């Protein structure tokens, strides 16, 4: 028997609320536990005892593999010991955890609650950005594809960190139907088709959600439909180069959401 439409909507809302709750709990756990070991380890690290600090931090990450702070400080301890390879792995883990938390939050949060949700992730974003930059610094021999992937990750995390500071937590970001004049695109460069995608004959469409900000920059680009072999990254890089006149509301420039589509076809 098919459920009434109102019941289905209620169940969908409950499912969304539950998903947001689970994400929030995971973020909170990653930020707080196990604080005693981590706090002691950081204190030891500041005193120069990198060996004891690393031992405690390894224990912390085993107890909670989602502890972004522990992974980051473990990277610091290992780097100071000269264990560059192990430090890279710890930084990589911290950066990818931050990336995953951010992505999960963006997939579940309502438009209206977006700024508050991002602000709640500020500690993780700070650590994720620092970890991604540290990984990139310690990885001078990455392949071109991997280097592009990490450059994109750093840009992505930095962009959302910008929106997580106190000055922008109450920023109003409007839908197109809510503004007086919509953002007007002045130039939209086409993305480059990657050699790997051409080799694998990848066709399709990348769909991005982004903020056309009142400062004239395309910010917070989030892929909602991806393509493999570097095409999603190519679309994001092209989106960052868009030039536009900001939307207007009540005679003032404002930020608004936009959806962008990039088609990739081999002829």
C-alpha cells in the first residue's frame, strides 16, 4: 500500500534530520575525543618530546579514527622527528576527514541553514586546510593528476573556511527568485577536456552549485553531479574564472546561489 504524500514528506524530513544529527555527532566526536590524550600529547610536543607525543597521538587515532585534531598533531610530531612519509599520511588523513565532513554537511543542510552549518565546522576546516597544505608541502613528487587534486582540495577547503569566520556567519545568500536583479554572467570560460578523459572516452555533464558572491567572486563551489578522470576538477577551475555582475536586492549587491552545468562530449 502506498503511503499518503504528506506521510512520505514527513518521513523524508525525519530522515534528513536524522542524517544531519549523525553528521553533527560525528563532527563533535572528532573535535572533542579523546581530549585527555590529545591535550597531553600537544603539551609534550611543545616541550620537544616528539616521541612520547607521537605515541599518545597514535593511541588517540586508534581509539577514534575520526579525530581530525589527533591526526593533524600526529603529523606535526612525526614531521619534527624527520619521519616525512608517516607525517604525510597523517596530514592526508586529517585533510580528507575535513573534506568528508564538509561534503556530508553540504549534502544534508538546507539552503537557509547553510551559513550556520559551515560556521559549526570552523575548527575542522581550520585543521583540514592546514593539514592539506602540509601534505602538499611534503609531497613535491606528486603526479600531475594528484597535484591538481590536492590543489583543488586546498582551494575548496580555503573557500569554505572563508565563510566560517564570524564576519560571514550571518551572511544572507539568496535564491534567484528572491533578488531584484539576478547575477549576470559576463564571461564563462569553457573547461579543458583532460587527456585521461579523452583516452577513456568520458561523456556527460558536471553540475555545480556555487555562490555568486557580492564581492564579484564565485565561491563555495560544490559538485552535485561529477564525472571521472579530472573532468569535475576542470569544471570547478573553469567556474572559478567566471566574471559576473553581482545580483541586486533593494539597490545593493548581494550573494546568490547559482547552478552551473558543463557538458563534456567527444565528437
